[in-house]
C-alpha cells in the first residue's frame, strides 16, 4: 500500500466544506454540520473546514472559532477535520491553530501571510517558523499553496527548508494551482519522505494518485465525493476511469459560473433548501439566468440527483 493509504493523516477524499449561512449572514452551524455528516457518509474521508470554499476570510476570528466548535458540538468527528487557520498576521494564525489543536484536530491548513505581496523566501520562512514555534507542538501543519488567491506562491525550495527545520510538523501541502506540473513537482520532491500532497483540482486526482499524492481537497467534492471515492479506492480500471470522467464533467459544470455561489445553487436546488443561497459579500448570489444555466450544466453531467441529498431535512434546520 502507498504512503497515502497507510500514513497520511488526511489520506483520501477531502471536501473543501461549504459554510452554511443564515439570512443575516451569520454562520448556520446546524446546516453546516448536517452537510458535513452527509459528506462523510457519502464518500469523504475528511473535511477541509474554513478554507477558500468555506469563505474563511469573510469571517472574523470569533466566528471562525465558533464554526469549528459547533461542528464538534454537533458530532462531526474532530479527527476528520483540517481547519484553515492562516490569517494575515502571526497572532491570529497561532490563536486559531492552537484552538484547533486543543479541540482535537490533527492538523491545520495555513495560508502564507497574504497582504504584503512579493515577500522574500527568507520572510516566508521566518513567518512559518515563528508560527510553528509559537503553536508549541502537538499539531501538523499543512501549507496552502493558492497563489491565484493569496498572490504569494510557495516554492519547492521553501518547503524543503521547512521540512528540514521542522520534520514531522510540516506534513503536507494543498496545491490549488490546478497545474499538473506544480503538483508533480511537490510530489517528486517530497512524497518519498512521507510529505502529503493534496491537489485541489478535481481533474487531477487519478493522475496525481498514480504519482504518489495522498488524496485531494477540492470544492466540487461538496457534491461529487461519491465519485472521488471510487477514484481514490480503485485508482485504475473502468470504474475509476468513469468516476474520474464524471468528476471532470462536474468540475467543468461548476466552472460555468462563479464557483462558490454556483455550488450553493446546486445544493439549494438539490435539497429544496433556499438557505444554501445565503452568501457573504463580496461574493454575490447568481442571477436567475446564471442559476438556471449552472443547474442545466450539472444535470447534463448525469451526476444528479445525488444519493441521500434530496429531502435529507436541511430545510428544517433551525433558522
């Protein structure tokens, strides 16, 4: 068996969990927990909580703590969660990371400090080193490489330095570039040392697993986890190929509109629950034409309806 199957803390299929919201745009803990449980029952091995898809940087520090606390209080297994804790400053990043550790999360996903652009490698190394030292142990650190959003790329050289300095602490990377060559570079450089690489591109899962990726953390698996699990479990053969083709088609459908409101629209229509359309600015709801178009695109894939999603009772969650 590969390292991804035997030693990775989050090996397998991880959804970048959508955070449900109420009409006043406060976090809706019951709906979020219900969706998390549905994902774990329908193909997910773990959950990337409060990442980009979960709109983490649209929430304040107290709200982010509460989202995680309420997932635990609502019986979502804490050991299956990888919370995003990266902020623009040391203090909040360390506080959120310690909070996740103290709740029982095995690891956290940390963005680079993303306000100041073009930082030096030395500056990034100093930042991550300081974060790790201030956390004080007992927590795995996963680096979040998403330069399209953060505008701060993480080089192979930087990750290599951090691995040397903090063995067993810096455990992996989520690569959300969607660039196969970038994911391959991380795998080639570090996977043999047990470093966990998680592509964020749904279309890359089967290919990267063959090279040594530990699994995936993707947005579309909020809806396609059952197909991703077939790819992860089978790896090769007709079933895996068909499941990967379905993941590709669904991700293409998701990309016909802005991704996060588009996923919320599919959830709203699949569950019959209007509340899934609530979204914090600067994101906005889809227009009626966009909403109809993305629904038609998803229907054309053949993936809908998704098992157990319609009528699962989210519409009756407390307002």
